[in-house]
C-alpha cells in the first residue's frame, strides 16, 4: 500500500496556513474594534495587548493606522484628548504630528503630508 493518501500535499499545507492567518486577522480586527468600544481604559489595554500577542504569534503585520492608534510601550488605546496629546510641529520646513501618550509619556512623530494639512471647504457651506 502506498502512503500517498496519508501525505499532506504542499497545496493543502498552504491552504491550511492561509485559513489560520485569515482567522487570526479576523480575530485581530475584532479585538481592535472591541477596544474602541470598551468601557474602560484597562479593558482596551488588555485587548490591545492580546492583539499584539496574536500578531507576534502569527507573524502578521498591522496596518500603519492600527499601529498608530495604540501606544507601543504600554499598549493603551490612543484617543486624542483622553489618553493622547496630539500636536502639529514644524521642523526644518516639514510638519510633523507629535502624538504623546498621557499614561506612559511616550512620544512619536509622524510626517504630515501636504494633502492632510489642507482643509477643504464643504460644498454646502460655499453658498452661505
């Protein structure tokens, strides 16, 4: 008897790995949205810590928006005016958005594109 039916083909292994990654991404998405809905900062921090552990386990990458919405040091959800202080600073002709965590004091600088700085008028407001 041959062992061919019992062996896993390479395609089956890749398919199984993709399903695991898809499930992990779905779970990370759920944890992030649940952290935004959490009633306390401690609950949101626990969900963000779980999200980071899951990311490391599955070697998945977070989107820049998702990474920037949590503190990399204390894993607190950064909400401007509540757990984060956001400032716009000029340095050498470039504008940076400086986000500081109120809990641990960590500051991060992000370059602001010209398109993000321009405030477009609402078409409904032009008639008034």
